[in-house]
C-alpha cells in the first residue's frame, strides 16, 4: 500500500527470489530491474547457475535472479 513520504522506508531485509526458464530471460529481467537500481552481484555464471545476479531495483526491492544449471 502507499505510504506518505515522511513514513516510507525501503525494504532492506528480504530478497525476492526469481527462478527463470532460460539464460536469456534472466538477462532480460536483470537488465530491466538494474535500470536505476544497484547491482550487488553482476549477472554471470556460477557453479550452480548459467545465470545468477543479486540487485536492488530503483524502488528499493532486492532481487535474486537465477537460471539454474541442470542437476546431473
């Protein structure tokens, strides 16, 4: 819900976790959310994901975006 500017506080302690079906979708969403935001972990490959990033969007919402590698 809306909050008056004097009482509004950004979210700081929770991340929304978004798992997507392709590396391309992860890149697309990351780029949209990063516009005007703050990147904590740039989009890249890890040992567990083809694409992974952590960022805060321009509204103060923290995100983790992942396209997981297949489990053998």
